[in-house]
C-alpha cells in the first residue's frame, strides 16, 4: 500500500481499517511504514508505503474489487499520470503461489521485483516468500536490487 497525498500514513492506516471493516479479510501482519522516494514519475511528493499480510476466502478478483472500493472510499481518483500522485494505492503483490495474467489483474505484481518500496516491507513480514515465477525469495530479490535511486527510510 502507498500514499503520497494528504496524511499519507493516516491514509494507509485508514485503508487497512476500511479493508478489514469489509469483513472479508483478517489481518495477519503489518510491516513498518516507510518514507519512500517516487519511482518512474519523479515530479511528486515522496510516498509512505507498507505491506500487509491478509487471510481471506475471497478469490483474487473479488479481493481486487474490494481493494478498488477501499481506494475510492479513501478519495482515490483515476489520474492521467501513470505512477502519479495518489491518496491511496492498494495492490495485490502475491496471492499464495498463484500466477494470474489478465488485463485487469496480474499476480505476482509485474514490477514488484524492481521496487525497493515493495520488497523491503514484504521482507519485514516474511523474507522467505518465494516469487512463483522467478523462483527466488523476496529477500534475495531485495539483496540483488541495483537501483540505488530508490530511497526507503523506516518511519
């Protein structure tokens, strides 16, 4: 999850609360929150990012629909700027070891292995998660990441 508009950390916390209030998921663990530099679109404020581990009986597309509803409830509007500013961004990074590739949902997230702001919080939850396509742990992915321009500071 991430936010770079308004009360960034508050937006993330509210997103977790709203997701749990939907009654379709149980919170297992939350990573620390991080202050992170923007990636791909640089003319914007820094983000606050974190990761959560959930248990749910929802299928991935059902979970995606709830995440999108929570984002809208949190004030997210579709932007013309790809990777641009957002009040709240909620993504499914992994769903067990499933691999899904459709126009509306890709699991694992297609850019997660290149993003320090994704890998670091996931490693805080479980560094031994294996990427189901790359067959490598998230800890190894983080250690191999070469993009030094991605700054991540624990809050």
